């Protein structure tokens, strides 16, 4: 039981008390329910991978957004992580494709530009088929730093660079924004200025 509590407590936002409550709850379940519960995580880890094109999660090499012919392939929305893709998709306001960085530049956390999925974004911008790149990073110090870094890397391309309008609260996480505010921020995006 202690091992189960220890393992659950390794998850974000799960402390020892919460982990203990969860383990005690699981003890009351039927063995076949526990087996199905545990197996779902094993299957998820085996089958879910990152899209080779954008970095989103997928059960195929290329995600359903990237291969969708209805999506505008010349507009890329740059996001920090998969949760941001999900949040923007819930708004039904964006019809382009995504590029998942896998984080933001944060020297305090030991995350530099080389730790992020930036090179492939610059390559996409340089190939001549991309018309617009939208910076949709959280309006935090780290998000703004990353936006500035990306702008410096992309400014010599012919790509239009925009950012979300500031309806999203400064200092908040993008995936916590309500759908209406996030949708309007996408629709009313502005040119990125240094």
C-alpha cells in the first residue's frame, strides 16, 4: 500500500494525503476494475505518441489536426503544451495547425531554447509555405521571453507574426482561460511587437 501511495504522490498536485485517500478508494474496488484501471495507463503509454509534424499527442505518427484537409496549413499556432491545443480546440475559433514547443524558456527551471521544439518551427517558417505564425503562449514572464526569442529567430522570414490579444490575463496559464476569452483572443490576434 505504501508503494501505491508513493507512486500516486509523484503526480502533480497530488500530495501524500490525497494519494492515501485514492489508494484507500481503490482498495474498495473489484479486482477486475483495478486491472482495467491499471491497464488503461499501460495501453496509453504504449500507444500515445507525439505527432512528428507538430508535437501534439496522437495515436498515429501524424495527428488528426495536421492531416485534416479542412485545416489551413499555412497558419501555425505556437503553444506551450498539449493542454493549450485542447483549450484552443474547444473554442472552435482556430482553423489552422499547431506547433507544440514542449514548454517555455525558463532559466530558473533550467529550461533553455535548446530544450524546446524550436528548430522545426524555424524550418517550417523558412520553407515558404507558411503565411502566419501566431504566438499563443501564456502571458507570463516566461511566455513573453519565449515569444521574444521566437520573434528574433523568425523576424527575417516573410512570415507574418501575430500574438493573442491580451484578453487573456497577464500572469495566468493559457489552458485555464475560459473558452470565450480564449476564442476572442485567437480571433482578435495582433501583430507581435518587440
